[in-house]
C-alpha cells in the first residue's frame, strides 16, 4: 500500500472529491422495529438481506459546496492524499452549543476503500476535536448504509438515536436516520 498523507483542509479549498461519484451499494440494511408494552417503547435495528443489491448515487450541489466550505474555518476538516490525488475527505463542523464536532461528510474514493484511510481521517478529527476542547464527535448516516454504520461502530462510535421522519420530504423517504456519537472526554 502506498503512503497516505492526511492534510488539513483550509478555507477556500474544495470540499468535493474531483470526478468522484458519491454513493454506495448494499446487499443488506438495518430494518427498524418498534414495539411498545405497558408504556415502554423499544427500538431495534436488525440486519436483513435485501432481495437484490440497492445502489444509491448522488451529486453535490453548488449550495452544498458553499455550505460545507464555510465549515473549513473551524480547522477540523481533512483530506487524505495518496498517489498524488485526494483519496478521501472529511468535512466537520464545530458545534459550541453542545461542545461537539459534527461530521457532515466522510467519503473515501472507491479505488481507495478498505485501506484504513477513513479510520485515519477519523483519528485526525479526534485529535483536532480534543485540542479544541470538544467532548464528542456526532454524525448521522442511514439504516440503508450498513457499511457506514459498521465502520463507525468499529471506530468507537455508539448509536445514540434514530429518526424515522427526517427524510420524509426527501428522495430518501422511508429510510431511518441513524445518529451516532463518540465520546472524547
């Protein structure tokens, strides 16, 4: 494996991976079950195999790029460079109101996946977040992206919430938002 260098993303730099198609393909997902009994409610995520692989693709708008570009001032976002090009990117926002940092986006180029680059970017975020006094790292992914959920679990995140209505007015309608947190202090 060739060396990977982690670099701080500075204001004015791109928050996108040039020429990269964003998305994932999954042959399973986490199905949500909700039960209630005697005033108690339980939520469970259970892995289920899909009848056929499901592929999701998206592009980022100029509005997304502008919004994420503003987050670079917080000095918490990074890119991983390998073989002379950006192999991965993580965009992070500082949230002082709850003393956290929020991972807005983590994307590893398809040709660089499964090399530990995503984990290296999470470590860089952790180091910077701790140096800024943050207590936790928060993020959101979907029940339809089990690879992402499992990656974050391996990085020490815990599932801290679910939202079945977050995507109701969006093309992701019917999916469940999975909120995850890693305590730093």
